[in-house]
């Protein structure tokens, strides 16, 4: 079955450490997204990519970085510059947002600070 | 400013007790409105897309409706397995790169 796979499910970061969250999709979708979810807040967009080798900052990109070298993969790096990284991170994809098609989500990675 | 507001924040229902969840939105042109269901520790699961006022979509005990200012998710005769957080999101017409999410309604259905 097609879907979006996020790994790991749980991740712990030490002070000063960069960590990378994996997101892979086999839906043949062009667009991919990273969101952060905190209790009591709506999902907030970190980065998005509409096509391979191109990506744009979302609303809360500071302290994060991404790459899009393959259509299927959109890894997110949480850098040491992100001072409050504890959150639930969600990856999503869709075929064409301009047509109003829904985004489909993975099952998330929960990041905590050691 | 584009905004999505969901109410109530939390809702407790007895099994079989029908109710509605509200999603009010303010956006300069609507490309689409989306409803998702999210279980604890999981990603949102897509339920419905609504594109224009007057449109309705149904799936099992759920029915979503849309007006020019709000959407309702009606839950008829809910069961305990309907317990989840329901998220509403709006895609603006002028910026289809960015979904705007509400904070969700946490639904608990008791037997």
C-alpha cells in the first residue's frame, strides 16, 4: 500500500546536537511538507517542497533545514539553533496543492530533549 | 489575517448522542476546506474536502457541510471508536502552498 513513512517514531536530542528526521513517500506525489504540532496549537508549517531540488521556508523555519534530492524523500534536520525543539513532527505530501487536493500525513516523530 | 477557529475545544458525548463540531474561517478566497481525524500519537487521517458553499460530504456516521463562513462536522449516533481529535484546515485561493489549521476539537464518546 502506498503511504508516507516517518522514522524514527521517537527521537531524543542532546544539547548542541543536530538530529535528522526521515520522511519517505511512495505515493508519487510532487509536493512534500513538514509541520510541527504542539499541544493546544494548530499544525505549523516548517518547510515545503513542490519539486525536487527546490524548497521554501514555511512560517517557522528558523533552526531547521531540509533537502529534496529525490522525489520520494524529504528529510528534516533540527539544528542546535532550534532552542525549543520538543514537539511532534509531521510530514505530509500531495500531488498538486493548486488543485485543492488534500495533504496526506505520516504517523509522526516525537522529538524530546535529553 | 487568515484564520481558522474550531469549537468546542473538547466534547464529551454518550454513545448514540448526535452532535456537531464547528470550524469558522476567515480567508480571502477559499480553494478548499479539509477535515481530518487524528488519533493520539498518530498523524492526521484525511476525511473530507469541501470546495464551495452548499457542498456536503458523508462517510459512515460523519457528514461535513460548508457555508461561506464556516463548516460543520455532524456526527450521528457516535460510537466510542469515533473518539479522536478532529482537525479543520483551509487552503486559501491566493496561496495554495499553505494549509491553515485550526487547533482541533477533542471528541470523547462514552459507552
